[in-house]
C-alpha cells in the first residue's frame, strides 16, 4: 500500500471507526481473518491466541500499521475463566469499552465416545463453549449500558448437524448456538445483537497441514484428500475463505446488521441443506 493509499484508508470514514473488538483465537486462521477485516473497517483490535511470540508481534504490528488502528495482544488461556475476565479488563483499560466480541477460539479431538479421553472432553467444552459464556458475561453489561454491542460466536456446521467421533466438538458447538439464541433474547431491546457463524471447511494453514498429513498417512493425493475426505459433506466442493467469514462478521457488526440477532448463519457450501 502506498503512503497516499494508507493516508486515505486511515482518514476516510469507516463503518467501525474507533470501535473496540476482541477476537479470540486470532493469531491465525479464521480468527485472524476476522481481525483483519474488522481492522480494515477501522476497529481497534485485541488479538488473542497461542503461537510464536515473534510471529504474533509481527502480526500485531502489521495489522496496526496497515490499517491505521490500535492492535494489542492478550495471551489469555481461554480454559481459565479468571484469565478471560483479565483479558476483557485489559482490553477495556488500554483501548476503551468493548463494542465487538468475537468468540472464535476452539480446539478439536477425534475419537469414538467409548474411547474419548475425559480430559479432552473437559478441555474442548472449556475452550469451545464455556469461554464464550465467560467472555460474554464479562462484556455484555457494559454493552447494554452503552446501547450498542455485537457478539459473534464462531460455531460450526457441527453446531447444526453431527459427525461421528467428534462428540465433544459437536456438543460444544451445539451449545454455542443455544447460548447465542439465549443471549440474543435477553439483549433484544438493548441495542446488542448476538449471532453465530457456522462455517463448514475453511481454507486455513491448519487445514492445509491436515491435508498433507492425511495424504501421507493414507497414501492419497492432495486432491483425493480434499474431494474424497474433507469436502464430501460440502455440495459445492469448495473451501470457504477466511475473508468470507470476516466479511460476514463485519456485516453483522454494521448498522445494517442491527436487526439480525439470535441466528446461526451457515457458510458451508450447502452442507447443512442436506
């Protein structure tokens, strides 16, 4: 981006100018894609997640300089309710009241129910579901008081339908959809909306790595893993992009999204139309 373009980008009115957005699990993948789109629309960003500290700092600096917004980082462990409260307080102290909360962080483990490790079940429920509850609980009262707020929970196609061997993930994501509806109803007259985005397979570095690993393990080609394993449930046989998820999140945050609340919006190539 040229200096002139950067100046234009940072001085022209943007829909989310000076809004403060927390995006959990945003050091890579879908969360980072959402953070990039929100920053591009003028929001100041709180990044959160794990990863190499130097890479995270580079990401933070790039987002801030490219979009002319403030970007800070919280390493909060979302399996710990106290750390979630600390993250929200830290964001408020540094950037101001929270306008947008995107609960994106998630982990996965695959095993039959009879063999599913109890510790894995507990961890997945803590990060994929309970963390959203704790973050909403810490952020919602001030949103209601100020008469504006956008809460977006990144669920999954597995928040609407099930697959074998993913009991904890499916249970957690169904819970996220239920939590979304409850919060939306409680906040319906306050200016705060709460929605869930339910992606199918999205092209991320993690998915790319999974393809390579499965290709080696099953002696399949890269293309066979994509078409015969990953995308069999998605009728359009295409990965969604992080930019698509980010664009939908940004729309929900806009004034044009003010009447959309309590919904589970599928971005799954037709998966849940079956």
